[in-house]
C-alpha cells in the first residue's frame, strides 16, 4: 500500500536541493599536497587512486617518453578540481571520457578541472596523454630519471613518479599497476611484478608488466636498456625475474653471485617475517652511475657500484626485507622512515647472525661502542630525522640498534613474534613510528615508550645499551 505523502515546506526545500547533485553545490578543490610533514607538495588530497594503467613508448636515442596514463580513482570529497603530481608535457586530459581543463602549477602539480564537479564516492577514470624528455626534468634541482648508455632508469625515494607518470605521489595512496612499454627491438623494458606478455611488430617490442598488489608510487620503476634476464621459481613457488645490464663488465659476476640468491633470501626472510606479501620477486642492475639501491616493489633496483668490490648478499637481504618493511607496510608520513630502514638494516644483522659473521648483539655493540658521544651520528633522531637527514646512516644503524635494544628488553620469543605479527597485521597498509611503539607495548605487555624515546627521539647517545634478556 502506498503511503500518503505529506510534504512540509522545509522537506520540500530539502528535496529541491537534492535534485541538484549535492556534490555540485559544495564541491571544493582537492588539496595540492597529501599533508606530509617533510614533503608538503607530495601527493594530493580529495581522491584515492586504485589503479594505474601506463601505456608508453620510449626511444633511447632521444630519451623521448610518450603515451597515455589511465587512472582509476574515487573522490573522497566533492571535487571542483584536483591535482596530480606530474611535469611532462600534457596534451589532453579526459575525466570519465569528457575533456577536462589542465595546467601545470607549482613544482610538479598538474591541476585538472573537470567539465562538471565530481561526486564524492563515485569512481572516475582519468586519462592523461603526454610526452617529454624525462632526463631534462629537474624538480628542486634534481632528476630522478637517469640516462644510461643504452636507455634510462627511474628509481628514487621519496619521489620518482612525477618524472614519468602522473600520480598521487605519496605512499598513503597505493594502487595496482599495469606498465606497458614499447621499446626498439634491441633493448628491453623492465618494471615491477610479472611480465604478462611481450609482443613485437615493426621493429618495436612491447613489454606488459603487471603488479597486482597495492604499490606505492615511489616503488614503481622502469628501466630500458640491454639486459640479460634470468627467470626461476623460489622453493615456495614464487616467480623470480632478475635483469642485468649487458655492460656490467667485472661487476656482472659479483652482481649475479648476490642477486641470484634472491629466491633463497626471500624464502629465509619469509621464515622470519611471515609470508612474502607479493606475487613475484627479483632484482635488476642497470648500467647507471649511482651509489644506492632501492626496494622497488617485487624487483629491487641495484647500482653496479654495490658489487664493485665483490658480491654483496647483504644489500639483497636489505632490499628484500623492505618488501615487508616499507613496501607492504609503508610509512604514513615520510618522517616515519625508521619503520622502513631500521627493520631492513636489522634484517642484515639477522642474516649476519645466521651466516656466522657476527650476531645482531655484536653488531649493535660495535655501533654503540665505536661511535663516540660527540659524533654527529648521535644528533640524528631516527624517529624524526628531518627531510635532509632522512637517509642518514643513523636512521639505519642507530635505528637497528634500537631494535636490538627492544629485543634485549622483551626477550627473543616476544621479539621474533613481533617481527612476524607487525607485517601481517599491517599488510598493504601504512604505519607510523608511534603505531609501532603502541603495537610493541601491546604485544609485550611492557611499557616501552621510554625505551623508544631514548633510542629514536633523543638527539644524543643513549647512556646504556640494554643487555640481552636472560630468558632468551
Ligand atoms: N631505501 C633505500 C635503501 O635504503 C635508500 C634510497 C636512498 N636514496 C638515495 N638517493 N640515496 O635501500
Ligand atoms: Zn633501505
């Protein structure tokens, strides 16, 4: 039976307002930053990206990158306009199929104004057609895209996406990726995840890489060049793809003696940190002059220089540990970098302990005893090092001593269960240093805030390194 409808005048007014989409009335611009305390312009507000589809073409001779990015996103507020982080030349933007106005503002802000405001919660597609020479792009005087003699490579932290695809460039907005790159037949394109297919025509080969678990923008990588590619499967059944530049010279054998142990190291780390979070693993070494490595998801980036004095399994242990600590469990804010680097460094100490090259306790004592209190090392607070000290060795080494201090305070049983529980409970999420402190207190039933304050937040050398717990 239909109810008789009595419409008082206020309800009628409300009804009329609803007839105009509520979002249009109160749509506002999305913020040009995600609110990071170190990098205010990184990322943007007002929407969440769930998927990036990058369909690109790259010519090594000219360093010209061109193509189309299709983003699937959901507004988290009614949006009159929104930003993506990007710098290459944009020729067209479509939002859900309709042409949208766009302009570059600020250091790396692509401001997009759709034809009509976007409704909160209603998914949209965003198509960006673009081209440019990424090595020519400098943001704050810096280029994340590096040329190699046979192509180029992009792998950088905390920001690298703006050099090659439009994004919401902050680890709090993770997404899945299809990276499809067409390159001349004599080079290959390497990216994250699995190579779903590869097709050649008219002198060009297209590589279709898929990364199907949540992935932060800075962990998305691309390398084009001449590579030797090895493929295998781990004992636990995970596909392994490694790629070595054909021009590594003397460093090829030492790189292989390190990275070919990826399967073994991943399986060992799974016994310490719990199930591996992703669907593929590997590593790659482009012919690039740089001195760092990066935990690019499923496929860490290594510099040839990492293997210049021989094999270096320890760096492989570090980058693979980041797959749990950094990639699966990511920072909430870049000031939380210790939740990445402290744990990845501690993984190297556990590897050393397992290999009989010194226990974690011995390595912690070495750091603690060999660096005098006056050294600037102790001025850096691993729990909030500042943007300019984000990758300071203190974040890594004092950060790992902090974990040994925790281990000694709570005992091995609780400590090793923590190392598994943390990445399991926070899988594919984001966490802060404070989240870890609370988590460790809950899991151990001990008040640990003062310990973490001493080891992570004081700009001075802690008075004592806690002795190992007797209960083991
Ligand atoms: N997360 C990287 C690692 O420790 C560090 C990258 C630092 N970047 C740099 N350009 N130095 O493996
Ligand atoms: Zn690291």
